[in-house]
């Protein structure tokens, strides 16, 4: 059973809207994340090495969100609410707790736009509410034409290969099912796309894997594809760098020396690797005619 906690705030105003996610606000219904991705940036001693065992439900999230959004709406401070930035809004426990669903009802009540970020098929359950938000949301003036939509629905992938997904994102919906849900979202009329964040060096950022990913997303009808390189932190047993290196040693021993070299003194891949990566992504986005941003 997850713990229930009381929080002081659930709607966080972003200091600066990010070019990728267009976040004016963030809302996280849960603390920690049962999907347990080894590369997750929320990792660290706060949650322990198994994120699934440290999940908490924000028990007072709904009345608090109602109060905070009412105040923003009174001042007409409309903007995209990213759901979620530090957990997945559609964890299995959402089936029982419905914090995300009830939050969307509040979002609809105050007519805010949302950007859903998920690795789960459970989002299908809320297509009815999301449809209404898409039609009724009040957009910030700069977004009235592009994207011109009250709902952005982004599915995250670090790979499209199910066995690889099982190693690095053990609790998430399989990538193949996620791809089907992306297709359903597009078929249902949503402005939906993909974040490839992070791609896994020498595993899912190879030319063969990238061609497979871009062509699959194109076929599914993705409106955008946002790729990024990996960042790994820390040397404690619960840190992303430790967990990733352990998984690489076990499942990809031939790559271990490369990963160790890259991340021994840095949280990021070397500059030459990153610039080659982003050049390649620009070229692929052009080749497949899928924008690499929601708003270019
Ligand atoms: S789904 Fe997102 S928040 Fe959850 S563990 Fe994976 S990267 Fe972290």
C-alpha cells in the first residue's frame, strides 16, 4: 500500500517555460514513481534504489489544486500544466486512487491546457475528459495558433524494443503497447507525439534503432518527436549512474568500458558525442518530416 501524504502545494509555477515541454506549471499527483526507470533523474537517496517501494499518494492534492487553479484563473494566468514532471500520472495505483483523473476534472473546470507526459497505456481511460479539455481550454495568447490545442499528449520512449525496455524501465507499459496507444491517441484526434528522452548510447541511438523508431513513430502519425541524450548522476547505490552501470555490466558487458569512460567524471555524454547526436536528430527529423519540437 502506498503511503498517503499531505502536501503544501501541488501546482508549481515554472520559473521559465521549457522549449520542449512548454510547461507554465507542473502537477505531480504522486511522489516517486513505480515505473522505476534506471536512468530517472529523480533518483537518489531520497527514494532508495527501488522507486516502487517509496510511492506516496498526495492525499490532499485535489482540494489544493482546486484552490491554486481558482486563484490563477481569477488572474487569468492561463498556461500549460505538465502532468507530470517527477512521476508518471498513470501508474497502476492510479486505477484505485484516481488522483490524476480527479485533477483533470479540476483542470477542465478552470479551463487550463495540459501537457500529459506518460509511459502508460492507462491514459486511454481519460480520453473522454481530455477531449473536453482539448476543446475548452484557454490557451496563452502565443499558443493560440500553434499548437492551438488544449491537450498535448506525449509518450516517452528510451527504446522501442520490449526486452530492452524491461531492463531499463522495468515497471512501465511495454514500448510496443505504448506505440499502439500513441496510434490510438492520434486516431482519437489528439495532438500527440513522442519524447525520446533519454536515448541509450550504443543501444537505442544506433542508426538501425533510430530508423526503426522514427519510421514507427511516423507510421503511428506522431506530430512531433523530441530526442535527447542521457544524463546520469551519483555514485550511491540508489543513484542513476550506479544503477545504469550495473545494468550495462550485466546485460551489455561489451559496452561497460564506454559507459564508464563517458560517465566517470561527467553527468553528461562528451560534447563531441552530443553535437553529433543532435546533428543526426535534426537530419532524421527532416528525413522523416516530423518536427523535433512541439512548437518550432
Ligand atoms: S516514468 Fe518518468 S518519473 Fe517514472 S521512473 Fe521513469 S523516468 Fe522517472
